[in-house]
């Protein structure tokens, strides 16, 4: 319950800030707002298809909202990023394909030129249960399990409105596992029975947003984290990588296509390894691997 109260407080704070900004824009130009909402649909129908396969339907909803404040030497940037996707086929009813809730807030004071003294906060979790597919009975994630909160302070170099680099030698990363069954297993770098972990290290974030041709925009975010206090001392020289890339292609004001590619490499997280055993996808162990997610969708898109 405390976890739900916390996340709903974050949502309330963001909504309140959006309302406040809306009331302010009538008499000031300090605030700027942008929001994009899209629903991507994918459908496959097969009838007497000799090569095999299954008919399926998939849908993904995306919300990306920005609220920025700029006055003299102060800049405050806020981003809300939500993704949720489901899929249904002949073999199973509904499975989750995508699930993300992230909010980031960064405030900075101009030091010199395009460099700012900045404080950054980012929160990342998900909405619903995730399972170890094709096993749809083993829970591997759920609401607030895991949840990540990173707070850091450092220098933010804003080359222009499209490119920025943030370097923090003082970053705290906090991980929660609210679900008791997952906590008992010791997942997401926590020991069995733990529900909370705090790490201290350095963080680097690079962001880019570039129009590469008419109606085609690419957005990229690279996050690197070096954990000074990792319990495994051999990991203290390793760097965890999180990289997200989105290519948006707009057909008109309401139709767009999106390609989303997400890379993760975390030295503290083992992922299940599978192989084909007598034609059946079978788990053969666990290990550290590059995690990759790719989503392609075409559907309705609207800019608020």
C-alpha cells in the first residue's frame, strides 16, 4: 500500500504541475509544454497457411509528455514516459509485451556558457504483472517490483535544444521489491528476503533528439552507472548500461509509425537462458547477457 501511495503521489505531483503551468502560460513565457499520445496496432491473420504460424493481435499505448521551465539562469525539465502493450493469439488469451512508467525531473542553474549545476531525479517502474513466458505462471515482475529511484547532482552540458550531457560523480540509486514472493527469491540484484537496496556511484546521461528528414525524428537516451558500493567488489569497476532509441515517422497529423529499441546490460542481473530441446523452448540456466527489446508499431498518433 505504501508503494502505491508513493507512485500515485508522483502522478498527482506531475498533474498538479501541468495544471499550474497551464495557468501560468497566460501571463508568462517561462513554461513550455509538449505531449504526444499514440496507439499502435498490429494484426496477423492466417488461414490454411502452409508455412505455419498463428493469427494474433497486438496493441501498444504510448504517452510522452514534457513540461519545461526557463527563466534567466534557471532551467527545470520534466518528462513523463509511459508505455503499455498487450498481445493475444490463438495459443493464449492475453500477454503483456511492454510495460513502462518513468518520470524524470532535472533542475539546473547556469554556471557558465551552456553548462549548468544540476540536480536530477528519475523514477522507473511498471504497472502490471510480468511472467517468465512461455511459462505464464511464474511471476518475474509486478507493480513497484522492481522500482528504481535515482537521485544525482552534477554538471549538465546543453549543447543546444537537441543535445545534452549530464555527468554526476554523486548519484544514489535505490531499488525496491514490494512483492513478498519476488523479494523472497532475491531478484534484481537484491539478496533473498530483501525488499530495498541503496547504491552510491557515478552517473552519466546523454540525450539527443534530431530531425533526420521531413517527418522523421530520432530520439536517443544513454545512461551509464558505475556503482562505487557494489557488494561484489569485482563489479565496482563495471558500468551498467541503459540505452533507449525511438525512430518516429509521421504520415500525417494522426497516423505515425514508431520503432523502439531498448538495450540493457546490468552486471548484477542474471537473465534466463533458453535453448530448443527436442523442439521445445527450454530454460537451460541463467547468466549475464545483453537485454534487447524491439517494438515496431503503426497507428494513431496525436500531439497535444
